C-alpha cells in the first residue's frame, strides 16, 4: 500500500506553501505527499471541486491519473464497480513488481470479493462487538488512568496507538505482549519510500518486516486450522477454517493481513488523534461537548468526516466511459479523494468547520460506499465513542501544547506525534 515511489521525486514541483490559485490548473498534482504532511492541501482540492472536479493530472510520481473531488461524483464511481474496478490497486501508485503484495479482498471484484469478505465480516458484527465493548472500556480506563496528569506526553503513542493496537491484538487473537509489532507492520505496509528513508529503514528492511509478519501469522494459522469456533471470533481462525479462504497463497494471505491490520489500525488511530486536534482548534465545540456529553456519538461521525483518516481510494477504468462529462479511457487510474468529498459544500454546510452537532455528519465518505464500504466501521465508531465517554468522565481538557507532527503520505492522513497535557475536572 505504499503511496510514493521515490523519496526525492519530482513532485517537488513544490506546491506546498504556494497559493493554489497561482498554479496553472493542469499543473496541480494533489498526490504530492508534502501537501498532506504540511496540511496545505485544502485550497488545491477546493479549486479542483470548483473549477475542474474530474481533473486529469498528466504527470506525477505515479504516472497520469484522474482526480475525482466532488461528493456526488465519488458516489457515482463507488456505485459502479463494473466500470471502476479496485482489482489493480486501491492506492494511486501501482504495486511493486518485485514485491507483489496483494491488498486482500479489497482489491477483488464481484463474487470473489463477496465470498472473502463474508469470512471475516462476523468478527466486526454487532453481536461480536457487544462481546468486545466491555473489554474495550476496561482497556480505555487503564490507558487513561495511567496518563501523567500535568505533564506533557505524546497522545499518539500513549493513547491512539495503545488503544487500537490492543484492539487489533484481540481481533487477531495475537499475543498481547507483542501487540506493538502490529503497529510496526502497519506502518511498514503503508510507508512511502520517503517515510522509509527518513526513518533510516531501507526498502529491503521494509519488505523483510512484512515477511516477518507473514511468518508469524502463518504459525498462528497452522495452530488454528480445524479449531471449533469460540464465543469471541478472531480473524485468523475465521480465515483458516472457511472454504473461500482456506487455500490462500502466502502473498494473498499477507495482503489480507495487511488490509485488516491497516484498516483496524490507521483509521481509528488517526481519528482518535484527529479528534483532539479538532476540539483544540474549535474551543466553542469543546465547551459544547462539556455541556452536553450526549453529543459524543454524533461527534464521533464528525471527527471521522473532519479527519478523513484515509485520504483516497483508487479504481481502474474497466472500459472507455464518461464521468461527469470527461472521457475516461479503459485502464485509466481514477482516484476518489474522500478528503475532498468530505469538505464539499454541496453536501456539507460550512464544510471546513468542525461541528459536533452537525446534522448530516454520518453522510461522510471516510468509510467508502457500496460493495467496498468499510467492514470495521462500527468497531471504529465504538472505540471512539467509548474513548470519549471515558475521557470526558476524567478530563475537562486534553490540551494540545505543540504542533502536531503529520505523516508524509497521500493515503494515510494521520499523525506521528501530538504533544498534550490532560487537565482533570
């Protein structure tokens, strides 16, 4: 799922920090990861929505691609998987031919996608979530009660990662004491070469980390084959014992694991941090929350809309077709920018504002739509809801005391660090 082919690449057209209206429309490249790292993407997407909502970028680090930036047009693409396939790749970049990592059932279409998805879907079902919620709440309490009151600490590490990684360990029935491996593998799976290089890790080491992931999960698969189901379901037991997935090839299995790990980690983890950032940037909304904690469920949807933790999903045109008046050719890359759709003023009034009582907050496209709608959406919402219920019971304020460090990625719209202090009631 890497989203950049070259750490020193040419999207050093240097768009970040420039006036988006000072650049020729044809030269705009919203796949430039620096726009996301510097949080300077918004004007570019606003201009595309207003002037060229189906925008053709002729040259980028990923080759040519179409950007779909309006809400209604993304809905059209999502509802026509026969025209816009996810089979080639779900990110703007193409797979590395030397490391053919599949992305699990999200890059499948039709009956195969449905059969594989059905295998793991019960793990995130309302019935299983009802079993999991008390466990999640206990873990949230432990995490929050251990926070150093009055001292500065990193919210990403102490809360966002700790909660989501613990949840992932439960969903996979993975050794809990080794749960941070899941975070590491998720970061390796989604890292662009720019991120890999900056961390001092080589591409070979990144691939070795993912092969370690495959090796460890292969052992878990062998242990759980032919095991009877238990009250609490887990992904590996489900995959190992279902007819549709029992014969997965190693790289298919790894791709499915990466999909489930990234889906369960990055989206929730970055929404947890994004919520703190949003409330600190909108003090009136934070006071509204203090005055009425019953707004938490709706606020969760608004956090997910405002943050949009996965910025895009890509499709590939299966035939020549027309999209909002533009002629799209068979084989063209079509990138749905959820991060733009969630700020579309044709759907959301005052879209750039964070409003915890927004009437249509649940209409966001952060979970996608249609056949590829996020399987774990309810789990993500539940974790966020429980976290904010317990946070508001303890702390009047989670205060951001320094600039957030954002991830350099056009796919995972997230945070590497967020310095905060917590203040009890």
